[in-house]
């Protein structure tokens, strides 16, 4: 995982690594590192860039993906984080599933962080800077 913090925009960019190289304990540690970084640097905006290689094989269906995202969001409670933008490298049909997941997360009253998925970096950045 590569982290890049831009203080002027208060955006932490995460370039997600190739998930095929991870075992589940390593993956959990990566999530913990991300949560700790957001907490320690008082981040307001998070941009997650994924590639086809970084899709997590054990979390490749919407139900599992929802569980993983909710666990990360739970870990981020109590931080200043307001928005998460995730750039996808999926085909359109999978993107529709991600958009549905995004809507469900944003409708959950227990989650105060806004979460959206995008196919383009420029659109994600524009939304984060709103």
C-alpha cells in the first residue's frame, strides 16, 4: 500500500497493492495501518485507488465487499474523516454493484462518513473537494 498525503487539500491517497500477494492476516494489518494513519494524521478526505490486480479475491462478491468496507468504516469512527472516494477498475456490471453498495452504506444512519465510487480520478477529486 502506498500512502500519499496532500496537506493543502487534506486528502490522503491510497494506492492499493496487488491483493494476490496478501494472505488474510496481512490484509487485516493493511486495513489497520490505513485506519491508524487516518487517525494519527487527522485526515478529512480519503481517496482509494484500486486496479484490477488489487481487487481482493476473498472479497470479490458484493456481500463480502460490504462486510469489509463496513469493518473499515467502523474502525474510522471517531476520526475527522468525512469522505471516502474509491476509484474502481471494474467492468460496468460490477460497477453497478459497487454503486448499489455505496448507496446502502450512505443510507446507513450508523455510518457518518460519505462513501462513493468512481471510474475516473478527476471526478473523485472533484467530489472530495466539494
